[in-house]
C-alpha cells in the first residue's frame, strides 16, 4: 500500500457518519468505514486498495464494497474516476464532494490525484437536444514521488 494511505481518524469517521445521516438513509458500518477511508485519503483509491486497507482492521465482503461504493456515488458523497488502465478509482473532495475538478494520473505508479483547484471548464458545442452531464479532464505526467 502506498505511503499516501492514511487510516481514517475519529474526525473523519464522525464526518462520514454525519454525511451519511444527512442523506436520510440508514447508517451502516460498511458505509461509514468506506467513506471514512475515502475522506482520509490523499488520492483516489482503487477497489482493491480500499479492500486491502479495510482488511487491516476487519475485512468487508467484495460485493458489499461494490454496493457501498455505488451507493456513495449515487448520493454524490464520492465519485469514480475512469483511467486508461481500466481500473476505477474512488475519491471524495476535500470540502466539496462534487466532481467538478480535474485529475492527475502518474504514468509510472498509476496513482490518481484530484486537482481540487483546477476546474474542467470546457465549453463544448453540442447538437440541439443534447445536454452535458459530466466532463472528465485528466492531466497525465509523473508525480513527485516517481520523479
């Protein structure tokens, strides 16, 4: 596991619990643990990285993890990032959990970071009747750890 992984703290666990309760849905331990881990992360994590990180204290079933991640995305508490290596990565923003920012992907270690201060403000001319739902911007290069 990368050195940028940090287990969730009591503050992040409390924030995760508050955010889940604000949805009006039931708070479950898997939801709290996964969201707490994502809140603690300094970068986007793959399903495998999340599964391995949670297994340190108590494993979560793989199917449950997929369902929790989908639930978090559906409620806009997290977002998933597509990558050219065909691995989805999951992340929450520092203060804004919406997905209105760009990403950086290191070509060597394949880690993906959210660029919170970079807005993917791309103006696209669409045909009549079409509407934009999401624009993905990924900057590719070499991260400081790999340089």
